[in-house]
């Protein structure tokens, strides 16, 4: 049997005296949508930081297609095919939406110094291809008509979509999305859900999702991994996880309400 | 119109020696042009990567010395009774050395300095220029120290059918030479900035964390920018050496770096035309002040200019002027950060 696309093996992260992740192991099989959920401060973003090379694990290792990622910087991990989006909207604010897309398409090009300096025909052809890809990318997330707009003046929902587009641009094989629906209204959330499905179905991208919107998580995920205080307390298909008593307790007695969102008390 | 304007501007500049054949004016403009080339190269670093090199005169001075020493030749002892000797080489070979040597140092400095960015990069570049100044002052056998390298030959031109190369002595010849090199430098930086490499530089400047997440290698691209920048600054230094025809350790002085920084910041960093506009304003200043004012006047003028710019045009002249044409800015998707030139 071939190894899972991503394997997180006994990862621990200590930040100063604080244990952000105590001991975490889970797998993401190719072609699946796996969700990582848990209350605020559970260690979800920290897990993303470790997988994508922004933070070294204190213990344990991360394997992508059986090869260790630990020790590689984020840009090398991206080149391997693992790209993440950020919980706090991250875009190139001073640049236009189109420029944002072109910048994020970096790994789709190869042109080097001499190609650029001498405007070699190969570099020009590549530039045309990248521009076409940028247009297609913006169409995918419904921002094509905003191409000329400076990214910082986009509406919040548009900025979120641009953030996802930037992560998708490099055509990752594993896409890590950190709370993509945070702050979105119900119709935007539905669009976001549809987009993630399309990425998996049409572009064959495996997705690891961190999200607080339980309705979305339950609808979209093949597997749900529940993290609490740096430890995995449950993992399995959405239905099984939803009814797990320890999961319900982790949300401090929060009960799924009519909208399906688990409301943790403030 | 947009394509026509830069060429008309170049034609106008090329016509200056015919319209205004005054040798003093031409020599002032030529020396301004040399610093504009330096400013164009600095802009690639300061404007597009956001890294402030306060030792940029180091690359300029290295270009001047490398070019001068290659054309003059040298014979130095390196201890243990060994000597390194170089016979005088053709001037264009010197010009080439004036580009390659600073570019190599740019690579080395970039490799070392970009592990630590921001304030540390500023400090390392300042030290780099100071060390070179001390080295050229004290390594008398190679550089003549404070006595200066003199008798540097002028650059020359030759094409098939010509009996002997034409040495470029006259002020109008030097002016045209500087203009040609400046135009090439401008075009090279423009190509880089509008390419995949330029976008990587701007991405790193705007949001390094995000840039890395999409696979942009930080050190790799900052080093590329430094090498290109150093090479172009070296070409300016070489032009300086072969037009003034004497080089002393003062080429590494801090005031030269500050001159280039003021040009870039005033004109608009991160815009293609910024260093040209800033350079045309400040380039002739030292020559105009010389003789009529004490040396401190240059520093005072820079200080005043800096305060005015920060107060009234924080992004520089070119972005301010470009924003007067909102229609064009809106019609052009590729505006703002990557190319805010008019
Ligand atoms: N860079 C950091 N410095 C200090 N503490 C951190 C840092 N990153 C995360 N933490 C801590 O680690 C724990 C997990 O945080 P995080 O991974 O952001 O949680 P989540 O994304 O699940 O809400 C929290 O207690 C948080 O305060
Ligand atoms: Mg988080």
C-alpha cells in the first residue's frame, strides 16, 4: 500500500513553557477532505505552521508522500506541493488583484535572470501563459472582474477568496486552509464550500481544513480530526465524531444548535 | 503616447550636446548621469526589495577601482616573495571588470547579509563601504592610497573600417557615453522588474510570510537583486573612473551613497522613473554648489530636501505626479507597486 499523502507522526510543539501541541498523529489520504477542528487555542494553526515549515516541531515529524518535510523552509515545502492559506487574511495589499495572482503563480514559471534581462522568447511565452493562468485563477474564485483593483480595497469576503486563490495558484497537491469561512455570511460560506469541493473534484487537490463552522465541516469532510488542548481526542467520519461524548465535552458543554454550529461559551 | 514619450525624452537628452554645446554644462550633466545610473541600481534594491543598502558607494567605488586597475595594470607582492602582476588591459576589458567584480562582491554580501535583514543589512552595508575605503587608503602598493590612481585611459570606440579607436575625451562624447549606459541600465532594471523575478522581489517586500508560502525563495531573489544592482553600480563607477580619469578612496565616501538614496527617495522608490527624476534634480547639485558654497552645503541641502519630501511627498515625485492622471492608473491593471511609473 502506498503511504498516505500526509502523515503527522507524534508531533509536539512547545513554545517557551507553553505546550501548544502535546502529541499529535494523524494522516491525510490522497484525494480526501480532512478537517481539523477544536476550540480556540487547541493548536490547529500551530499544526499548520509545523506542516508548512513556519515552525519547527519540538518532537515528531511530518511526512509528505513518505518523505520528511521537517527542516525544510516554507518555500521548499511549497515547491513540494504543500501550500497553506492563513487564518488572518494575507494578501499583497498594495498590489492589484491581478498582480497578486501573478505573484502567487511563481512556482508555475521557471524564467530566470537571463530570460528576464534579455527578454528571451521562452520567457515571453511563459509570461503569456502565466497571465492566462492568472485570469483562470481569478475566474475560479469569482474575482476576474476585480483584476485591476488594488487588493487592500477589496471587500472582506473578496479578500478571503483572494487568499484562497493565492494558495491554490501553485497547484498544490495538498492544500491547507485555515478557517476559510471565518467572518463570511451564509451564502458566502456556501460558495466557499462549493469551491473547496471543486478544488478536490476538478483539480484533484487534497484538502486539510481548519474551520469553526460545524455545518460546513460536517457536510464537506471525509474525516474529522478533533484537537483539544494540543491533543487529538477523536478522529473519524463526521457522523461518528459528532456524537462522540468527549468531543461534546471538549466544547465545554456546547450543544449543536439548529444551524449546526457548535457554540463554545465565551 | 506611453510608448512614445520615453523615446522622445531620450532623443531630447541625446540632442543636448548639439543644442547646448557648453563643455561645463555637459560635464555637470555627465557626472549627474553617472550618479543617476547609481541611483537606478540602488532603486532595484531599495525600491523593489525594500532593503536599504547604505553602502551602495562600495559597489560604485569597487567598479571604479576594478576598472582603473585592470586598464592600468598592477604589480603587487602577496608575501612569501610571491607577486601578482597584471599587464595593462584594453579599456573595455576594464569596464567589464568594473561590472563583474562588484557583482561578485554583491553576491558575497547578499549571501552573508540577507540571513539578517532590516537594520542589520543597513549596518553591514555601511561597514562594507568603510572597510573598502580603509583598504584603498592603506594598500598603497595596489591603489596608491590617498595619492590616487591617475592617468586612467579614457574609454574608446572602434568599429570595422576605422584605423584607430576613437578615445572618448571630449565632454560631448562622455555625455553620450553616459547617456547610453544610463539608457541600458534603465532598460535592464525595467526588464527585471516586469518579469517573474521582479514580481518575486515585490512579493517579498510586501508580505514575506505570504511570499514564502507560495514558494518564493527569500535569499535567492534578494541575492539576485543585489548582484544586478552591484553590477550596474559598478558600471557607473567605471564610467566615473574613465571620465574623471583619476580615482581616490573618496569614491567610497558616505556622501555618495546618500546622494543616490536622496535621488531614489525624492523621485519615488519602487518606480522606474523615480531615480531618473530625482537624479535630474539632485545630480547637478554638487557641481553647482562647488566653489560657491562650503562642502557642508551639500549635506544641508540633502537634509532640507529629505524633510520636505517626507512632509509633502512621502512616496516621492513620480507617484505623486502619476496620481494626477487617475484615468490612466485605472485603465492600467499593472499599476501601483510593480510599476507606478508614468
Ligand atoms: N507564536 C506563538 N507564540 C506563543 N504562543 C503561541 C504561538 N502560536 C501559538 N501559540 C499558543 O499555542 C496555542 C495554540 O494556538 P493555535 O495553534 O493558534 O490555536 P488554534 O489555531 O487552534 O486556535 C495557544 O495557546 C496559543 O496561545
Ligand atoms: Mg487558529
